[in-house]
């Protein structure tokens, strides 16, 4: 299970920060899956949300119906809740 500690405005991340990532689901998990594969899948999901399997239907609907508003809301959310990267 993967969890973001910083709030993220994303249809595949619930309000607690947990991520719906198919590669680590019980039906898809295999011991041979490498950490780099999980991180790559997470990177792809963050950049290209899967609106067919959302944890937050409201955000999936908004992304589908009004992508410009979704992006605007995401930017505002990031400004409000984002944290600086550690140096």
C-alpha cells in the first residue's frame, strides 16, 4: 500500500493519501516486481490519472467534464497544501 503524506488533488488518491495502484494490488502483485517498477507505475499514474478506476469519483468526473477547471483546482490545492522538497 502506498500513501502520500502531503495532500494531493488526484482522482486515484483518496482524501487520506492512499493510492489506487494496480501493480501492487493483491491480484497483480508478484514477488518479482521491483521497486523501480512500482515507482514508475506511480509516476505514470500521477501524470496520467486513471479515470476508469477512481478513488474520488468527484475528481474523476470533473477531470472528464471540465479538465481546465480540474487543473485550476489542482494548482490552487497544490499552492495551499504543497510542501517544499527537502534539500
